[in-house]
C-alpha cells in the first residue's frame, strides 16, 4: 500500500512540476525545455511501477533466494531495458526512448508477479 501511494504521489509531483523542474536545467532553450517536459511526463509513469519491482527483488533477497532476486533486478535494469530502448524508438521516436524505462518496469512487473505466485507455496505467503 505504501509503495502504491508513494508511486502515485511521485507521478502526480512529476506531472505537476515537469515544467518548473525542466526550466531549472534547460530553461535557456525553449525547444529543449518543451522536449524535456514531454520526456519527464512520459518517464513519470515509471514511478507507479518500479517500487513493486524493487520490493519484489528485496523480498526474495530477504528470503535468501538470490537467483530470483537477481532475475528481477537484472531484468528491470538491463535485459528488458536494453530491448525496450532498441525497439520502442523505432515506433515512437524520441518518446520511445523516454517510455523504455516504463515499458521495462511493466514487463518486469509481470516477472515479479509470476515469481511471487510461483514461489508462494515454497515460502508460505499469500
């Protein structure tokens, strides 16, 4: 519940403050600032998802299951992320690069959920 609330809060803050934050860093160029605002608003979706994947990885680390923890962590930060960066810009251009992290988190969320369901009897949760 806390993870979801924090993700929603971060999404709302990022969407609301995208322009002021962008102006701090690239306010000297209006076109670049507009591009950055667009990118931050797309990337902000990531905040809804990544907490669950981080929790899942930490959860399996706490259960002393390094391979599952590593699978989740490695998937979200390298394997799926690289695939998304290579594929999404072909269809969405620059927006695809910004969306790659959110896409990787979404696919990894399926992996995390699958691992939680698969291992539930072994560890006795749910």
